[in-house]
C-alpha cells in the first residue's frame, strides 16, 4: 500500500473532527463560488440599474463571512487532527523502537533513530493537516467555480477542462522527482543528526584529543550534502509556480479573446462574462495551491516510507505464543549446549557448545581474554539476544517460554558503563521500581555505600545529576547503579565488570556495596578483580566462545599450564604493578 495511504489510517480515531472540518470546507467553497456569482449582480443590476444594492451588498458580506469562517474552522480542525496524528505516530514509533532487540540498536546509531522520530515524523504533519486541508478545501472551491463556468458557458468550460492534462502531466513528473529528492534530503538530515549526536556524546574525547576542527569538518561536509539535496528539492518546488503562471496566463488570454466575441454576438452580458472571467481568475489560486499539494504529498510519502520501514520491523526477541509469567523460587539456571552468532554474520560464531548449571545462591565468575564471549553469554540470560542453538532454562523450562517482562523483572544488572538518567538521585535509584517509598530508597542507598555522598549534595536525594550522571564521579555512579539493583531486589544478578576503572577508595566502597547486593542472590559476575574471583563459588573460563575450564579458585590454580592459572598470574602481576 502507498505509505501515505497507510499514514491516513492514523486519522481513523478522529473521523468526527474530519467530518466537521469537511462541513466547514463545503461552507468555504459555497462562499467562494457565491462571491464569483455575485459579480454578475454587481455589473448587471447594481451598476447598470441601481437596483438591489442592499441585497447584493448583504449577500457579498454573507458570502465573505461564510468563506472566512469556513476557512478558519476547517484549517483549525485539520491542524488539530494533524497534530494528533503526529503525536500518535511519534509515540508508536518510539515505543516500537524500544521494543526491538539489542541487535536493532547495535545496527543503528542513536542519531539516526532520533532523526526518524523528530525529522521524519515532522515531515508528515504538514501533509496530514495543511496539505490535506488544501486538497479538500481548494478542490471543493474548484468544483464550485467549474459549476459556475458551466452555468454561464458550457462549451468554453468544457474546452478549459480538456486542457487540464497539460497542467497535470508536468505536475506528476515533478511529483515523482520530489519524492526521490525528498528521501535523499531526509537521509542526509539523518546523517547530519548522527554526526552531531556522536560529537556531543563524545565531547570529552573530542576535547581531550583536540579534534574540534575535525568534527566541525565532518559536520560541514554533512551539512553541505544536505544543502545540495535541499536545493534540488527547492528547484523542483520553484518550477511549480512558474508552470502555473504560464498556463494561467494562456488560459486568461484565451478566455478574454472568446468573451469579447460572445459579448459582441449578444450571447453573454458584460456582467455574465465578468462573473465567468472572475470565476476563471479565482480558480488560479486553488489550482496553484493544488500544484504544491502533490509536491507536499510526495515529501510526506518519502518520510512515511522511512517511518514504516521501522514500524514494519519485527523484533528478533519477542514473546512466544502462549508465553507464561515467570514467578516463584528460582532453583537453577542452566545453559544447555548454547551457541550464538549475530545475524549479520560479520564476526562469526561467538559462542559454541556452552553448557553450565548455576544453582540458587551461587556466585559464578566468568573470566577470559577480551573477545572470548563473556558479555555475550550474560546478555543471553535476560534475552537481549536469543540463542542461535541450544537453550537456556530456569528450573528446567526454556526462558523463551516465559514473558519477557516477567523474565527481566527477576534479573538485576550492574554494568561497567553505568547508565543514569537526567533525573534526581531518588528517581535514578527508583528507576524500574515505581512507587518505592523514600525510606526504601534511602535504605538501598545506605546498603550501596551511597548515602554519605548523597546527603552532602545540595538537595540530597532530590539533586538532579545531569545527562548520564555526568555531575558524579565514576564510583558514585556505580554505587547509584548498585542501589538501583538493590531496590529492585531481583533474585538473579548480572555484574559485568562493575568495578573496573575505579580508584582504590571507590573500589573498596563499591566492593562492599556489591557484597551487600550479592548476598542471598544467584550472581553471574564478569570480573578481573582478584577479590571478586576468589570469592566465587564457581569460576568459568571462556576461550574463543567455549568453556575450557570450570572449578573453584584453588582447584583451577592447581592445574599446571591451565588457562585460568595463566590469566590469574597476568592479573596478579597487573595488581602488583598498580600497587607499586
């Protein structure tokens, strides 16, 4: 289906407003045609004989008022419908994006996604409100004017209508050009958003490496490409009035030549011809607006295509039919011959033949070299990705048989890259735990060793911490993330290198907070810190996507030449160098 027609489906909830707007458009069209008809009365009655002055003057006022009121209310109601449709499309698009899997976000930048929500959706607003309003309202006006032309001289009106294809054909060709050019313009605008978002997000690195000029150059190149695309679109748009001016002039000249002969032969009175000529002249305005309607529709269609490209995507990770909520005590998590590879197949197989059983309350440390598949392994448990082969079970049931919401509600996550929001400290701690009482928030903060620095803040727990918590230190952000996980009180915990890149004092506080967090929970820990590894009930060594060793710390060290012993020695040497 044409993407713009699909877009119009979003107007269904507002059919009442559309019907009311259409009624006001009819009034507008009647007023427009009435004004053209009254010109005959002005010339043939008022000016020629002096009769019906008050009636004609009153009729002129009434027709003008009908046109003005109809135009105002039709435009207002159509704008209201357009704003509501844009709001619905934007909300649905945002929610649909959030429902996609991690792979969806890995393939697209945040700047590109923001461009779809802001720029592309903004493009359709004018089409749904102003352009659709112009299409209907001016089309009704043209119908009124054409009826008046046939009323005065059917032959001449028919001749003019036969010339309509001369107008429609170039407009259709320009419309197709507009659609292609508009899509290229939107793509360049998307790239511009991506470049700027990337520079703003990484502003510290940009400043640290003094690459402001480089980023400004990238932005200038992207901006120049957008300029060229927009100028191509402007060239097509500017051609429309020129075409209409030429065709309109030809039509007026032909009508004038014909009218002079009709008046001379007595077939038309001067008033009738003036009214006919006025109707023809007044048709120029609606016809000119309609010439731009097609161009605007093509722009909206290009934007709609890009919107529906996203809305037509189905998440690789979604609830199975008949999925049930996960609830009750969780006794065992098992990875059964798990294999995984990304859909784009750029990096090959990430995990192969991973089998692992984790009992309730156990702390399992996953270690290995960079790129061994550690983070991928833990990302499979909350179903950020689905396994390619094998299965992950909880108490013997495949996690794909549970609803995503219930599965993820049983899992708390603390990662190396702490994600906080531009909200208060209390709001960040209570994120995902709606309705948490202030006492519960404070208790979680105390357990995470965060209460002391929070209390020292200007507004305490109501202090706004800025985007991504940039007003806090790394250790403070990490402790807030731990407090958030503590308040969630999930029975399963995932820690992905939660203590890396911290100074000694921050690490000590974070380690104490992690100890509180891990108590009585099933924890899967990706860690390089020796203290965390030593305390684990089970250590799993990954190498190139396979489990090569499992056991406790002491057991693995006793294996001469083992992978864990080698990793441990490297970590021990690094710790000693750091302490020196």
